[in-house]
């Protein structure tokens, strides 16, 4: 049962005022329906009153069920008018049927109902209908209820209805103003929510665009990094090749190697010379290593120290080092710096060195054969 009532009160309408009147109509109609059902049940045990009131109460039950049905279907204004008309008609009928009872004071009930279930414009029309009904009762009903004069009857009932009308007008106007404010606030909130949604969508689009741009930039940077790494590897490889080519170890005979040096010798190149020379001497088992310094413009103490280490290392491998092509200015510099190389054989040119060393090698072989 409670679930059914909740379903009836579950209003889905964009206007808050309509939703409130919807709920009011459902609650009032249910209350009046229960009252009329109780009257019908009580009349079943009071047979003296059944012929006069049973039919009226039964019809009211059907009408209130109809009111609930059309309200649930969305005809809120029509359902409100039906409740007010039923209340007004019932009060007039009860007054005419019971002239000796002050039933006319219940003409204020339609006003209260109208303030609850109808709009402010409809409330004015209900007030006019109530005033006309009150005047008609006073004019056609003789004597008036409680044997009062028309003036004595109209004044208190009219004052009561007028007082309730004022209260109903104030309540209805306040409700409409509150509903308008609430509707405006809801509209503003909706606009703000729409603006926030648009801003969020725009922000999401910007974030997606920036993220995509950053991803593209990152991909491009990674590609550039790979290219630079590849180029760096190529440069290193080329530098190693150039370094090796800058210190060529040339076989000049069976037991003879020659290293022509050209250009300035720095520490890095000196280390390359030492490594290349020792490797070649070990691999070819050479007896003589010719250092041709014709193309070296300058030899300082650092270079001289490296050459001394090279001579000593080559001797440990079983070979000797000869020096070729010392230019006059280089010789003067070495003498002025006090540089002495542990080299016993020095030649002016490479051809003379190779001829002499070949001669020595052949002579040594002949001696060994004998």
C-alpha cells in the first residue's frame, strides 16, 4: 500500500508548483476517499440513514477515485477543480438537506482547498462561487439555519469565509511567489550547470588536444633522440676509424713495421699510437718498428715521455724502435728541452732506414744459418 502511495506521489513535471499541487491533490483525495469509505461502512450498520446518505457517499468514493486517476494522468488543474466543486456542492447540499444545522459554515472549506490545490487566479473564481452560494442559501433557505435572520446568518458566515479567503489568498500568493523564486533558482542552477558542463567539455577538449600535442612532441623527441643516438654511434665509429687511420701501422717487410706520424700528437692520439704499435708488433712478431716523425711539427716532454714508454714496451715484446725523419727545428726543441729518447738508431728518411734494416735482417739470418 505504501509503495502504491509513493508511486502516486512520484511526480515528474518540470514545474515545481505543479508538482506540489499534484501531491496536495493526491493526499486530500485519499483523505476524503477514506472518510467517505468510513461513512459508507458505518451506514451499512445504520439502516435508518442508508437511503439518504449511502448513495451520496458511494458517489463521492467513485468521484475521488476518478480524481486520483486523472491527477496521476497529469490533469492537475481539472482534478483540483473537481475537488473544490465536490466540496462546494456537498456543503450546499448538506445545508439544504439539514436547514436546522449550521452546515453553511463549511463553505469556507472550498476556499481552503482552493488555496491548496489551485492557482491564485482560480482562487478568485472559487471565492466568487462561494459568495454566490452563500447568498443563494440565505435567499432561498427560509428560515435560515438555527432560525436566524438573513442578516444575522450572513454576517458571521460571510466574515468567516472572508477571513479564510484572505488567509487563502495570502497563502496562495506566498506559495506562488515561493514557487517562482524556486523555479528561478532552479533555472539559474540549471544554466550554471550547463555552463559548467560546457566549460568542462571545453577543458576536456583542450586537455585532450594538449595531451595529443604532448604525445606527438614526445614521439618526435624520441625519434630525434634515436636519430641522434644513431648519429652519435656513427660518429664514434667514424672517429675510431679515423683514429686508427691517423696511426697506420704498415708492414715494410717480414720482420719490419713502419708507423708514419703526421700532425700534432696529443695525449689521446699518443695512447692510440701506443696501442696500435704494440698490437701490431705482437700480432706480426716484428723485430723492428720504424717511427717516422717527418710530419710531426713539434715534440714536447709529454710526447717524448709517451714515446719512451712505447720504446720500452716494444723492447719487452722483443723488438727494437728506430726513429726516422727528425726535422731540424724538432731536433733543436728536443735538445733545448733536454729530451733524450732511448733509441739507438736514427735515420734521416724512411727509405734509408728500411734499406739498412733489411740489410741487417738478411745478414742476421745468414749468420744464423751458418
